[in-house]
């Protein structure tokens, strides 16, 4: 039958939305009907779509328990192009929005869904497809409530379709952002994200989003910049036009002190995803880390003017103001950040800071901030003394700065926080002891 033939393992696997190794394994262990042209071990293989579809119908139950995605008897017709009217409706709507979803893992699509790296996939089950897409939308909006909903939705998808690798990498992304924008504590968010990312790569080792999530965890939680760099570069090799990967890699490069490379990555991310508020915000922050205070503050104010409910912009603006000793400006921005993030602890800290400034002035506020930073460095998982050192430096308190740096040396801490360390170094450039202790905190390179 014309057009019925598929040549090569890749095309055969793609008929089911799987890779070539899965097709080879099925041929060996499950009798997948694959034919071989004469020529020995290197001979070309081919298969007929009609025979593959017939095989799929008789192996539905067996494959549902395999590590592959269950092949649904009524879902595949002529290469998997029909997976039900509900999914067709989803595809039609997203196509109108300028996004082409790869239909039922058939391998036919031309524009990647921005929320997924590489060829965009959705679950074959219509109900799960709708839930997955909604969860990705919720993740992209980054509010505490929507991140919680995204996690719940993605957990459901992974439970009901445990062979669908992108759901696990998406769940890793959701956990990571829930730690930053939601109320999930880091000690919960990062281990869960790491486990989900590893699960995604166990199903598909070439899933760029899984490598990206592991890179994020390696840098911000495992304190392993070199491993983070390898993971991000692997993700970009697999999906070079992923805005999210350029975005997160740019963040890591900026924190690690590679400012030129960071700005290039973040600018690329902005070109790939114009209008992204998170990318615009972090591009402004990267400028601050690189030392351009005026440009950073102007860009952050522009983001806030256009998107007054975006919490991260206030967080960045607070520290930019603090770095130049604008304590009232810092308190105002930090209070908005805490309010928008809806974190009870942060709201309490903001209120205490405002009270300290109003009742005791700047000196009282400085003492409160330093005490809180030192307390968290000694108590909270993943916290170091960089914040305490920054506050002491801005305050001009050399004794407190030396104390924080000495504690960091004793704990063998390494910091990123390149914008913070830059400003400490600039202010105390003639102080040999400060410079020596600060040098001890320098991290390994991401590059």
C-alpha cells in the first residue's frame, strides 16, 4: 500500500511516539513486526504501518504495564494521527495560538510548545492531555495558588501515565518554582524536583527539560557549579532553542560571575520568548550583578509598572536599593515582595523591618536584618553567610563583616551571589583581610 512503509528503527519507533531503542526492544521481546532487507547485521529494516497498528491492538494490555506509554486501541489510526476528538480540539486551539502540539506522540509537528523542550508532547489520553496543558499554563503564571494547582495536576498525570516522561520533567519545574514563588520550603522542593527530573531521564535520557532541571538543582541546592554547567549545556545541545534553558542557564552564569555570557544567554531567552516577565526581570537582575545599578533599577521599575503583581521584581528591586543604602526604599519593596508571595514568615519579617525603621531608625533596622541573616545562615538548610556579609558591608560594619566571613571560612562555604560579592569587594578593596576571606568563598566555575 502506498505510504504504508516505514524505513529504519527511528521511523518505526516514531510511529508510536517512542525512540529507536524502544522499537528494537519491542521487536526482540514482544514480536513487533519488523522486516529486514538482505545484508546481514547492518541491513536496513522496515515495517508496514498497517501491521504495526494491528500489533498494537493485540498488545494493548501488555504495553500498558511496560515502561513505554500504553498504546490505546482506539487512539492510534494511521500512524497515531487520531487520539480522540478531545485532543484534536486541544490541538486546534493551540494551533490557533501559534503553537503546534505533537499529536499523540506521532512525531509530526513543526513548532515546539514553549512549555516543553524539543518536540512538544501531550499525553494520549484526552483527559490527561487537558490536565497536563492546564498545569503547564499554571506553572508559567508563577503564583502560589497556580503553582500548587500545577503540582497537583502533574502529579496526577505522572500517576496515571507513568511512562510519559515530559510530565515528570514538568513536575520537576513546578517543584522548583514552588520553592521560589510559592510556599514550598527548599528542603522539600529541591529533593522532590531532583527525583522527578531523574525519573524523566530514566524514561527518556535525551529529554532536555530533565537535564535542565538537574542543572538547576545542582547549582542552587547541591552547590556543584561544574555539574550544573554540564547539565545545562547538555540540555541546550538537545534543545538549542529552549527559552527556559537559556533563561535558567543565564541565571546560573550571572550568579557565578560570568556576566558577559549570562547577559548573552538571557538576551537569547528574551528573543525566543518575547514578553516574558520573568526573563525581563532576571535580565535586569543580571545587569545589577554585573555592576550596572542604574540600568538594572530602571528595568525593574519598568517591569513593576507594567506588571505590579509580579513578586520577584520587588525582591530584586529591594536588594538593588539596599546596595546603595536606600533603607526606606528597601523596606517598601521587600514588603510588597512578601505580600505578593503570600509567605507568612516573609510577611512577619517585612512587618518587623518596617517597625524597626519607623521606631528606631536605620541603625535599629540594620541590627535586625543582620541578626536575622546570621540566624538563618546557621539554621536553614542551604543558607550561607553571604547575606549577613552583604548587610554588614552596606552598613559599613567591618567587625560584623569579618565575623560573617570568618564563619563562612569555618564552614568552608562557597558563594555565588556575584553581585553581592562584587559590591563587598569594591567597598573593601583596600582591606587585605576582607579580600582574603572573601576570596575563600569563590565558587567553582560553571563554565
